C-alpha cells in the first residue's frame, strides 16, 4: 500500500537534506537510497522525489553521482529504470522519465554531464543504455537529441565530455546511439533527425570547440581507428539521410580559436587508413553534389601557424595518402573547380614558408613527385597561366629553400618548362596565356630572382640534410623527366 501524504512530505524533507549533503554519514546516505527502492511509492511519488531540486538546481541523482561510490550510482539508475518500466506498462507519458534527465543545475549541468565527467566507462555506458530503453519505450529520437543538445555554462555537452574523458568503446557506444536514432525512423523522420544531429555537432564550447571537434579530434588523438570509422559512418549515414552535403562540409570547416579543424587533427595524428577514409568522405560529398569550390575552401583553412590539411598530409602521411590527396584535387579540377583556386592552395605557406610542393620534394618518393607534376600539367592544360605555375617554384622557406633546391627532378621540371616557354612561342601563346608573358624582361627578372640557397635557420621545422639535393645524379633526373614526357603532352607539340 502506498505511503500517505504525511509520510511522503517527511520523505521529501529527507530528500532535500540528502541533496544539501546535510547528512554526513556515508552509511546513512546509502541507507536512504536503499529505502527509496524499498518503499511502496507510487510512480508519481517516485518521480516527485527524483525531481526535487535545491536552490542551486541539484537533484538526488546529481548528488549521488558527484559524491558517492559507483555502486550507489548504479543503484540510483535503477530508480530510472523502474520509473520508465512502470510508465510504459501503465500507458502513461514516458516523457516524464526523460524530463528527470533534463533537470539542470544553475550552471547547466544535467545528470548526464555529471556521469560523463565523474564516472567510469561502465557507468556512462549504463546511462546510454537507459537512453536506448527510453527510445525503445517510444520516446522520439528528436526528444533524446534535445537532451544531448543541453550545454553547461561553458558550452560542453554530454558528447563533448564522453569524447574527452572516455575510452574507444564508450565513444563508439555514443556514436552508435546517434546512428540508431538516425536510421530507426521512416524517411521523413530520418531527415529531421539528420538535421538534429547536424545542429548538435554545431554547438560550441566557450573556447570554440564544437562537438565534432572533440569527437573527431579526441578520437584521433586518444582512440583507435575503428572508433573513427564509426564516426565517418555516422557522417555517411547523415548524407544518406538527405542531410545537405554543404551542411556536412560546413561542419568540417568549423575551427577552434587556434584554427584547428577535425580534418587537420586527423591528418596530423592518424593512420593512412583513417586519412584516406576522410578523403573518401569528401569524394562522396563531391559525388552527391557538394560544390568543388566548397571542398577547396575546406582545404584552404589554416591553423594560426599556417598549416592546412594538405600541408599536414604532405608532412606526416605516407606516399599513398599524399597521392590520394592529389587525386582528389584532380577530381575537383574535373568537377570544374576554378584552376586559379587550386593554384592558390599550392601557394599557401606555413609560418616558416613551407608549401605542399616543398614537403613533397623533401619527404616523398619519385612516384609522388610525378603525381604532383601530373596535377600541375593538368592545371596547365586546363588554362592555368604558366607564370603562376613557375611562381610556385620561386616560393622560399624562411631558410631560402625553393622546391627546386630540395629535389633534382623538381628543379629539372622548372627548368624544362622555362626552356619550353622560351623556345616555343606558338605553344606558349596557345597554352600559356599570351606571348607577352615570355618577354626578355620577364626572363631576365625571373632568372635574377631565382634565390640562392641560404644557411638553414635554427627554427626550421623540417630539418634539411647538409647534402645539396641538386647534387643527385643528372642521369636520374633526366630519366625521371623522360618518363614524365611519356605520360603527358605538356612538353610536346
């Protein structure tokens, strides 16, 4: 038989004492939790007790999570399971169970925030399991997404905290729940859920982090490749649910206050498989209609010290990944990305002067260098002025190094184009944007401005061997260019 109103009011008073931590004896506090489970409370009474808040907004559950042992937290979560089960069984509004989880303190913390910040992976997964049960009890995905969007005063959501503080399995559980909510509906509701997830990923902390940054970057930094694959699958499923490709691109463009994006973090820390999966996602976006120009804009984003995703890939990834990046740029060119914008991407320099071309010349093999040449040749064929191509080879690092200084084949390529321009005015005027470009004045200026090698400065990021790269054998360079000429018409009429 349920307790009467007098007993219930006394119980509410004890609950307030519990929340205010006025009972200092740990054993008595745990006895109180046990008594809540054992008492013959109605569902309405149980909800009222768990909804009780002090003047700062604290509830019983928040107090338990913040100040009690893990067993007490698990015991408390049983109350929620009881409430949900009884509401569902009696045909009552299951949103009452969700409303308990949405209670906030004065500083914006919910029960989920406390669990994600203070508790173990096991408890976080138990909390996520409770949300899954809510969904199975016909709480809509939209309503659960509203819970996930709740932010503390510093902007952090439960998802931020899970990505920041928990292991790969727990992060995967969180991402899989989002995926479950996305695919468990009909097409129209799925489209709406996709918009909810996009909105969730756009929420920022006070220091500029969106949820996609800690989820993506903390996975990249702290978790395994399998977890990041789950993350990419969620983005792909958003695309399949008719989330606009441009909105997904807009998420990837979001930067922290230091200029970092999720793809920059992935490129700087992840395996080749992961970076290539990221490039494939961009290719998928291109295939379904994302403007090539927008993807180029994503590639142009730089950190405060000048690094963009192409520079990171050329600096830290293997040859296969670099060639995949160059191939995507070629696909963008085929998709009518402006030639000058791709050239502008290659001109971007780190704060110490390094371009993608410098890094390829310094760190990569002949096949990768040839892939770089092929893209330049395709740009020329598509109408890029030769002057703009040659100016790539004039750019210097802080130590005075040009691309040609770092690689004999690069230097020969530069010299070969320069020579072709001089001796073939007809080809120049039809493919290199005007004979005036090849005037004697320009040739003299270009030759005089070709920089001499300076001593290396101690602040260089990329160490250069003391051996002059141009001391490589002449026969090797000539053989390389001979192979290049077989693959492209750029040197022939």
